[in-house]
C-alpha cells in the first residue's frame, strides 16, 4: 500500500499553504483536493483583504496561484475526496473516493466548511432551479430579474452586491434589526440603490411551481405577519458548517462539528493529526487565517516526523 508522509485533505488556502511548507521541508506532501476544488475562495468575487494585492485579487485566481505554487515546490495534488479513515494507530489508514486506500504518517485536515441550508419547505425542491448558495456560480441565470439573498453576514453582503450588478432588484432578508457583516461590507450594500433590506424577516418557505421559484415567503419577527416577496432566485448565505464528519469518529470536535485543536496549535487529540483552516476555526474564518494555520500545521507535522 502506498505510504504518504504528509497527507493533506482539502484544497483551500489552508491545504495549499500546508502543502507549500511541507514540500519545501522535503516531506513529499500529497493533497487530496476534496469535492469543492479550491474551497470557498472559488465562490467569492474580489478578495480585498488578502495582503499583497493592493488592487484586490479574484478569489479563484488567488487559490489557483496557491495550487500552482504548491506544485512548483514539489507537492502532489490529486483529485479525490477522503471518504473514510482509521486514525486508531499509525500509519493512519485513509480511503479516498470510497475505494483507494493509502497510509499516512501524518494527516493535515484542511477540509474547510460548506454552505448551510435552512431546512425550510421548497428549499431542497428548488435547489439548482432557483435556490443557490453561490451567487458567483449561479447569478448569471438571474440577469435583470429580482432575487433574494438570505442572511446578514459578510457572505450575504458580498453576494448581494455581486447580484446587484446584474439583477434588477436584490432583497436582503435579515432576521434581526442589524447585520452581522463588517462595516466595510455594509457600506458596499448601502451604496447600491437596487438592494432593499427587509429587516426582522424570517424566511419560511421557497414558493414556486414547475417553472421554478416565484417567491420567498417571509414572516415578520414581531407581528407574525407573513407575505411572499416575488423573486425568481433565492441565494442562501446563512453561514457554513465544518466538513469534519469523516474524521469526527476519531478526533475531538465541538457540538457544531469544528475540530478541536490544542490551544494555540493545530494539533488535534490524535498525535500526528493536525487541523487547519475553517474546519477548526470557530472565530476568524478568513483566507489569511486559514493560510497561516496551514503553515503551522505543516511545521508541526515536520516536527512530529522528526521526533519519531
Ligand atoms: P456568518 O457571519 O455566520 O453570517 C450568517 C448570517 O446568516 C447572519 O446574518 C445570521 O443571522 C444569518 N442566519 C443564520 N441562520 C439563519 C437562519 N436560520 N435564518 C435566517 N438567517 C440566518 O456567515 P458568513 O457570512 O458566511 O461569514 C462566515 C465568516 O467568513 C465570517 O467570519 C466572515 O467575516 C467571513 N467572510 C469574510 C468575507 C470578507 O472579508 N470579504 C467574505 C465572506 C465571509 P444572525 O446574525 O442573526 O445570526
């Protein structure tokens, strides 16, 4: 069976940064990309807060540059998803795509987080035909139409601003009387005249028929009154859940599934297993913090191997 010194699961900033550091330490890292190649950066537009890019940088370009940099310094990038593992003893046994089995001396989990859905009626029924969690992927289909974005975080603001550039009207449906988003993002929303914010509004149902989505039913948080906002697209931006399910039987996770690492370290409770990026980040969830934790995980993997 193939034995890998540093196996990295995930292809966002955490995974690729870990790969760059591990490759430069001569550890011949192998990255399994996972299903969402490039991670969440590929679903954003311009990233303005990653240092080194005074004019901002396209998220997809940024993460693709990281991949190319990792490859250039010797990391091997493989298309595949870790589907199960046995971390009870070393070398760890890792199964990829349900059938390929490899052994790993160390494992860096950088599987990130995926968009959450609400669980309201109509949401799954119209997923892919009116309901989306990625404006940059699907916004094009709603050109000159009216759409709704659900959520009041940075992602929701980013999606709303992006959609405002191509849609007729964008409703932001926010369940409180304030946004969670940063001031900078809120200002961008405020500068777009075709974004209307519906405060204190609880999303209740995606309404539609065989032709697709025709509206989103919302309920006023205080009066309980409900109404249907007529839109042809509903974009969800209500946060993310960590992609830790495959590893959770072996390592400590919190009640939401975030991998628990030792304080100020990417070490998990299993020696030789490290976690980096959004899968272990309850607080920051930024591309730059993910990259930094990938660096730390690779350095710790190197130290661990040297100690063996
Ligand atoms: P988030 O900050 O957790 O915001 C989620 C939003 O969805 C909140 O407004 C939340 O409302 C709302 N929400 C959650 N469940 C809901 C429900 N059942 N019904 C209605 N609304 C619901 O998630 P995010 O926007 O994806 O951001 C995640 C992290 O990535 C953040 O740290 C953010 O700063 C970062 N990020 C940064 C950028 C950037 O810097 N450019 C871009 C994107 C994301 P409540 O506020 O009431 O909970």
